[in-house]
C-alpha cells in the first residue's frame, strides 16, 4: 500500500492511500496516521479514492487514527470511499463514527 | 441500512441451469499469510469473469462486493489465526457458482478455530467506545446468507460461505 502525507495549513494533513488497506498494511497505516498527529497534524483527511479494498483490519487502522486525532483535540475524516469501502462501513455501522465525505475538498471545507 | 445496499435480488434473469453441479468454479491454494491475501482477490476477479460467461448470471455490483468482503474477512482470519507461533501453512479456496447461489469454501490445516471470542459491535457514536478489531466474523455473517465452520475428523478447518441470489 502506498501512503503519502500532504501537509496543509492549519494543522491539517491529507493522507492519500493507494492499494489495499488490509491485514498486511493496516498496522503501518495506523502507525503513520498516529505519527502525523504527533507531528502536529491533528486534523486529518484520509483520501480513499485509490483504495480498492478495505477489510476489518483496515477499518481498525482508521479507527485508531481517529482516536489519536481526537485525543489530540483534532479529528479524522475519510473522503472518496469507493463502493466496497461503503459496503464494509455499512456492514459494521462504523459509518456512524467515520462519516464518508465525497471528496477531499468536501472534507476540507470548514475543517 | 440504505435501500441500495439492502437489495438482494440482483439477477437480470435467472440462471438457466437447475442442477446442483457447479456452473463455474475457481480454485486457489496459497500460503496462509497476510502477504498472500491479494491472491484471493485476483481469484475473485477470475471467478466473476467466469460467472459473467454463464448465460443469465450477472449478480449486482454491490452484491458481489458483499461476497468479496466476506471472503476477504475469512481469508484474513485464517492468515491471522490458523498457523500460530511463526509457522506457515497452506489455505485452499474454492469459489463456486450454482444456479441459486455462490459459495466459497476455505480449507486449512492449522489450529482449530476458537469461536469463544465475543465479536465486536458498534454500540454508540463515541469513537472511544468503538473497538479497533474483532469485526471480521460479524462482517461475514452480515454479508452472507450462511457461514459455517467445521473442524473435520482429519484435523482440517473447513469454512463454507454462501450467498444466494434470492431471499
């Protein structure tokens, strides 16, 4: 899985993921999200537009990143979720705590 | 759950065959490790192409994604738990299309699955009450019509995942 962090103004970072967010990649993604928060980027937007598949381990990484951001007084938003990501968010009802935004721009609006 | 994700009936028209013989099949044997899980999704893609070649069978996109998500969860569960203590071993997957359903059958030769753990669930909107793991079997059960696990007398683990075209 590829992961790029783009720092933006106002403690915001856009984290762009590409590939499969699964058991193989989840621990690294969670660690990178937590590091972005500890580096002062406490408001994260995770761009899922290039993520083809997410499993429960991948969801756990996003929940872990969200907890790290909230503990620092920030937040984590997900954007560009594909159909499979929406399916697994609905099956788990985790869309209640990880509300999908259509685009990165929408997620950044008013952040 | 929104209406678009609640749809079950997905076929443009019913499959023509009625026998119990599989109309299309894809098999895969890999090492049960996280690094090999991508091969399951490659096999799924080959399976859907085979399904599309069967006259009359064209399951809906979201219906397919639910089946794929369930297959991915059980595959990951085997990769994580079947062979512990640094040992590696194989897992076998057989994907089958029947007239009224698709099935995935996993076999591994590892430790017996321990079903005593309580599956995670989201009970509120406070993220600090939300577990970071333990959703796999709940996801598979929610996405499928049937999920069976059996420890065989030969000491293998057998998982059967069933998703029907009709309610």
